């Protein structure tokens, strides 16, 4: 029982780390978008749409691991 409980704690920690990494990546992507927005507005809209899809997929994978 103790060993099993220890494994659960490790999994939770890893899951939190993944979320933090994703947040950092999103911030970097947003900065890039702001720079590109000055050049071309159309590209920014397309990139935002792709980001939303990626975020949904990542969350779905984390919540429902195979």
C-alpha cells in the first residue's frame, strides 16, 4: 500500500510539471505572435486557431492517458 501511494504522488508531480511547461511555451508563443502581428494580421489569426487546437488535444491526453 505504501509503495502504491508513493507512485501516485510521483504521477501527480509529473502532471503538474507538464502543465507548467505548457504555460511557459504558451507565453513564448504569444510573444512571437505580437511581433508578427505588426507584420501580418492574417498570420496571427491562423496561429491562434492552431494554438487552441493544440491546447485542447494536450489537455485531453493528460486527463485521459491510455
